[in-house]
């Protein structure tokens, strides 16, 4: 059960960190709507491109 928990935590960390580490999703400097929108947009574009390459 402990290994499953670790695997799940690593998968969640990769899901959240891969777009940031690749430079597609930049960390917002402030909490303005445009900064958060750019951050979310970077995540969405990263995962759409990744899924297109996979499939």
C-alpha cells in the first residue's frame, strides 16, 4: 500500500511540474487574472501537445 501511495504522489507531481519545468507554463508573479490565465493556458497547451504526440 505504501508503494501505491508513492507512485500516485509521483504521478501527481509529474502532472503538475512537467509544464513548469518545460517552460510552457510560467509561474504567475502576482494573482492578477491575466497572469493566472496565462498559467492555466500554458498547462492546457502543454498537455494537449503531449497527448497529440502520444496518440
